[in-house]
C-alpha cells in the first residue's frame, strides 16, 4: 500500500507539471511565437494560451507596442558640397511578430542602420539652402523610404523626425552676413519705394493744386467776361435809350447825360496825382449853378418823389450863359508874378 500511494502521488505531480507547462500567459503589449521542434507554428496573443507540453515551446517574445529609436548624430555632405551634422528620431511598431522574429536578426540594429543610411541618401541629394528650409519634406521622404524598406520585417514606421541640422561654424557666419546684406538691401528697396511714393503723392498734390488754380482762374475769367458783357449790355442799353431820347427831341435827357459826364471828368481831374496846380476855366458860381441845374434836371426826369413822370416837359435853360471871366492863376505863397 505504501508503494502504491507513492506512485499515485508521483503521477499526480507529473500531471500537474505537464498541465502547468502547457499553459502560457502573455502580457498585454507583447506577442509570443510558438515553435514545435524548432519550427514556427503560431503566435500567442495577450491573455491565457495553451500549448502542447514538451512538444511546443515559446520561441520569441516580441514587443508589439510603438517604440522609439534614437538616431545618433552623423555627418552628411549635401549636393553643393556643404558638410552638416544631423540627428533624428524614429518611431516604429511591430505589426507581424513572426516576420519581426524570423525575417531579420537584431531588429533594432537593422532599423537603426536603415534609417541612418536613408538620412544620408535623402539629405545628400539636396542643396544646403533647401536642406535648411524644407525639413518637413525631408521627414516625409525618410518616412516613405524607411517604411517601404522595413515592410518585409513586419514593421510599420510611424514617424521619422529630424531633430537638428548643424552646419559648420564658418558657414553659419557666412549665412549670417548674407542674411544681413539681404535685409539691408530690402530696407534700401523699401526706403526707395517710400521715397518714390512720396514723390508721386507730392506730384499728385501739385497736379491737383494746379488743376484747382486753373479752374479758379477760368471761373474768374468767366465771371470777368460775364461782368464786362453785362456792363457792355448796360452801356448799349443806355446808349440806345439816349438815342431814342435824342430822336424824340428830349433836351432834358441830353442835358442830364452831358452834366453827368462833365461831373465825372472834373472828379478825375481833381483826383490826379500829377497835378500840383489846377487852372479852372470857370467860376465857382458857374460850377455851383451847373450842379444845381443837374439837380433840377434830375427832378424833372424822376419827379419830386422819385417816380418817373408820364411825360417829360421840355424846358429852356433858366439863365443865359454868361461869358467866362479871365482865369485867375494861383501862384506860390509870397509871390504875385512868376517873372518877379
């Protein structure tokens, strides 16, 4: 009985060991490959899995989460023979655990060398200016090339980013001088454009001023011409009325017209600056009488109350014309005869 009990216990223990060895737990984010007698058969997904004990075994434990691969700094010679230093970072994820395990040896090292090689190839085919200004284009080209090359390994390259591009120090100084020269040139161009615009504005202002001045002169000339035309019309109308009065034999109107012109002529003679001594060929009483006659004529023409009479009477001169007395000359003070 004792030997039978021991045998049963041994059998139970062996059965438990076999059962435990056939149960495999895969953590989340990983995939295990199963090999039967050294040959790949299937892939275990995260969770509880059962394999055949002593026949199947776990081959490779593959991380299927997205991973980061740091690309070290390397020297790159551009198409225009400029030497620059560049480093990058790559992100990848395993989509097929079996291909990643059995299609390539040392997956991380293979991806690192593949990315470095394509960085030198892509950046070496570009000029320095294009290289510094088109970093997004470089990233896109690297992503397409590296992803296509890593596809047979069951790898998906999600991103490739250039972290830094460092040209040589002397080249950076030359670029700084070039940039300064470009900015000074741009400033000179802007200043010249501003001066030209100011000149254009001043010319436009002068043009508008000249136009307005010409329009003002034209309006003034037009108004002067209109005034002269109105004056000429008035003179013509007065002359016509005088001609009608003369033709009708109206001496009062003729006397009024002559007296008015006579008075205007005397005013012009008295206001002349070049006459220091005025010889009057008439007496003061005669001038006063003439003015009185003008007033009488005006009253006859326009009436006492300023109304125009219906008929203008014809009246002879009130006094006969007296002969003019000899003109008494006016000499300077203290002398009676210019020959004295």
